[in-house]
C-alpha cells in the first residue's frame, strides 16, 4: 500500500467514479468521482497553506461534504488529520492546538470552502507506508489531560478491509449516517467501509430521530450509538415496515443494554449487531454477521486481531472477569508525544491494555463488564470525571466534589456531581448549579453534569479515598426516577 489508505480506497472506488457517494437529503448526490476531485482541491489548498507530508491539520468544523473532502485531502497529501469535537470550547481547542502543533487549523468552514473552490487540485497521492501516521484522535485521560491516539495508514487500511468483509458491505448498500465525523466511528468506521464497497451514504447532518426514521426506508445499513436506537424506540414508526430494506443495524461506542437489544429486535425484526472498539485500536470485536448476535456481548475478535482477558497477576483467563487486552494491525503505535502514557498502556509482551474489564467465554465471545477507571460514556462520548471535578473544586463555594456516571434513560450513562459546599456558603446552595455551570465554561457542554447533588460529605474509605462505587449504588436511580 504505497499510497496509503487513500490509495487503497481510491483503488476500489476508482471502479465506480460515477456512483453516488454522499447524499445529503434535498441535494444531488456527490459521486465518488466528484469527491475524488474535491479532495484533490482540498489537498491543493492545504499545500498552498504550507502543509506538507507529516504535518498535522486540526479541524473543528461542522459535518459537511467539504469536511469529508478535507479529511481525504489530508490523507492524499500524506499529512495527519486531527478532528475535534465541534462542542469543544476555544480553551479546549487551544490546548489541542498546543499539543498537536499543526501547520494549519481549520475552524472557519466557509473560508475553507472558498479556499477549496479557488485551489489548484493536487491529484497525486503521496506515497505512504503502513507505519506512517494518518490521524491523531484525542481521548481524555484518567489524569484529565487529553492524549492524542496515533493511527497509521496501516491501522486504517486493515481495519477498513476487515469491517468491509465482516459486515458484508456491497455496492448496492445504502448506509444511513447520522453520526458526527470527528470520531473514529462516524469518520473512519463508517466512511471507509462504505468507500471500500463503493456504496451510497445517506449523509445526515446530525442525529435527529424523526429525520432518521423518515430516511430509514431508503437504507440497508445503519451505524449508531445505543442512544440513537433508544431514541428511535420512542417513535411508534420505528417498526418492521420502516426497516423493509435494512439488512444490518450496527451499534457501538457504548454498551447496549440487553433489553434495548431485545426491544429493537421485537419492534423491527432486526437483531442489532453490537461491536466493540476504541480510538486507540479502531474496531476490535464484532458480533457475527452470520450467526448468533448475543445481546449484552460484543462478539468475537475480528480476523487478524488478538483479544485476551488477563487476571490481576497478568495471566490470561477464560470464563473469568479481567482486563481486556488487544494485539494486532489495528492497534495504533501509541499516544502522540507521550511515551510515558504509551508505555503504561502496553503489557511487557506488547499487548494494548484497553482499560475495559470483560470476560471471554470458551468460544472466544467477549462480554464487557465495565471499566477499570471511572470514565463515563455518555451518549457515546467519553467524559472524564477528574476534568470536571478539578473545575468544580476551583469554585470558592465548593469544598470538594465527586463526579460519577449514573444510568440515564437517554444517554445510557450521564454525569452527576456530588458537591460539598464550602461552609458559610450554604445560603447560596440554590444558586450554586448555575454558578457552577459558569465555572465549567471552559469545558464542552456535553461534559457538564446533568445533575448536582449537594451532600454533607463524600463517602470515603479509611485511606481517605472517595468511594465512587458507593455513590453509584446509593444514587443509582437518580436519573431514572
Ligand atoms: C449532546 N449533549 C450531551 C451529549 N450530546 N450530553 C451528554 N452526552 C452526550 N453524548 C448535550 C449538549 O451539550 C447539550 O447540552 C444538549 O445535550 C443538546 O445538545 P445536542 O447537540 O442537541 O444533542 P443531540 O443532538 O441530542 O446529541 C446527542 C447524541 C450525540 C445524538 C447522543 O451526542 C451523538 O450522536 N453521539 C454519538 C457520539 C459518537 O459518535 N461517538 C463515537 C465516539 P446543553 O443543553 O446543556 O447545552 S467513540 C468511537 O469512535 C469509538 C472508536 C467506537 O467504538 O465507536
């Protein structure tokens, strides 16, 4: 793969340049040939801005056809794409820019589009080897400081080929795409798989349940997070008739409850295919396309990928709960400029430690049981409590705080903050949530606690460590009642 992941994709869709690629409702479909041409313009525009091989390009832009062209332009130029959640605040973006040290930061979509219009296309595809960097995807860390997960051309290419095969993508598929494109899920998993099969993508700007339902009859495959499916379940029309052409509903990014899995099957006749992945290692396991999709499990290691579960002493175990570890061409080379964090995430024999806790059965089927840390997965987005706690604790009215993830009917899990008010400020407790929201102003809104609970003290063990598990048990129904 001398011309990297773009070369691989181009080789496939080169056979169908007239075929529709992205179809935004109400607009003419953008063909593969048109996207190829637009990405060449994006590459030309970037080169004109001084971007060259290996340079980072940070983008925080809305989902659009040109945003896809920019990503593909970066790949064909041999630069490194760094997508940022559009919800990040400018303080957060500044931090990422400082860390990634990009040659270009794209924040203004209309200026970019004008730039692409005027650019001389750069049609060549730069030669890239499998171990060359293609993207940095930021994930927050247990310390609250985000880390850039490095993904190579080899990681992206092999995972795309594997998924294309595992999920039996065909040229006549129509993929319903309502995911954001600043994550591995919507950008790489969805788009690469579609591009390899040269199929059409129904490209919706965001997830709006009614809009998705209205488009569902045109689609053959949908990829989503569990919240997408639970929101669809609230609509009466989400039933077998709407899924007449659907051959596959895929869910990932957060655990789908067995009951939601059953409810979707009961309503639509489609057994959701649940899979498991993460930014650092792309897609790792999948329930089978042909074969039993067992609710509450994430299936088997994808071909070519090793998955093991290790006990506390490091011994691989079967049938017992332990730490999930992964090895294979899907696993990225580590965290950008963080050799310490990279080393910490590897075992002595080179396996990647996912941070997820799970159990493998004798047949190799993986069930996830939780996470080692206290990360929250809210509506498919990762939220790190320490980042919120640090911001809350900086408020003069807060003596201390603890943020935990609790079950939430819409988001699966949502952040709740337990706050001990600073003595003497008790009179303001009613106003505190608004004041605290202000304090969190530098953090993206999706990270803000959905509920504040004022407590006299936080439960602690004899060592003084806050017992978050106890808070989770004691307040487990906070969002449910
Ligand atoms: C939005 N809000 C959220 C979330 N999304 N709060 C918590 N968790 C969320 N996920 C808040 C906003 O801050 C705002 O709060 C309010 O909800 C409404 O915002 P809006 O943008 O209108 O929300 P929405 O359109 O309803 O979005 C919810 C959503 C969306 C549909 C669940 O977040 C979504 O599509 N999530 C998918 C994420 C995803 O693709 N993850 C993949 C990453 P306020 O009113 O207070 O301002 S994981 C990955 O890539 C790995 C590799 C993998 O395995 O897939």
